[in-house]
């Protein structure tokens, strides 16, 4: 039987659709481990593997959301799964306007700092798009060397048209067509 020490990747989700996407991404779902009796951890977990890495997906109870609850989920995840070394949060994302690339709501954008710009910036004001205004938000920390290496490999694969990402996404949509139906804009 697997133990908590077997999981090195943590994936924190805030919304049910994010949990569904995370679970659909896993190559294999593992049986849940018994709860830790010495813990007040009330997270929900899905355990599985993805490309040979054991992943623990953590999420709050239904109806609980917001930055504070996600931070609490991450804190409890690390208290219960102390071997987790890489943390991911793959939220529902917005679009990138005025680019030659087609980036829509739901696409995941991973970024790295270049030319003095922060890793992430805010493109809205109070949840609404600011017309022709680019508002800089709080700069995020630079990703870890491990994640930067993975990003470099993904960039090179895309440049040489060797990326497997379209195939992975297609397989997920085919396996779960109702959950991940996509309607093209007119």
C-alpha cells in the first residue's frame, strides 16, 4: 500500500471544475489513504500518478472558496504530505488580449520573469476588464529551477512542433466530453 511519503507533487484546486480537470489529467487514480488521526486536516484529496509522478490533488469542501481557503488547503496539504516538493495551482484563467495566439478562458498560462518584468501581472480591475489599461499587480515569486527546466523543455518542444500537449488535451476531452465540452466563439 502506498504511503503519504510516496507523493512529491501537490496540486491545489479551489473550484470543482478545477478538481475535475486535475482528476481527468491523471494517468491513474490511486486509492485514498486512511486519514491521519493526529491531524485536523479536513481537506479533500485525490491521489494519482501523472507521467510517472505521484500527485496529491487537494481541495476544500464544496462552497468554500477564496484566497484564504486555498492557502489553508495548501498549508494542510503540506502538513499531511510532508514529502511534497513541487506545488501547482492551475486555476481557471482568463484570456490574453491582443495577441497573435488564441488564448482563451480556461487555457493555462505558465510564465517566467524576463527583462525585469514580474512573473505574473493583473489585467483587470475589481474583476472587470479595464479598457485599454494594463494594471500591474503584485509580482509573483520566480518558479523553482525544476519548474523552469520543465518550462524550457515544453518551449523547445513547441518550437520544434514536438509538443504532446494537444494530444493529451484531446485524450482528456474524448474521455470526458460532457465535462469538458468546448463551444467555439462565432
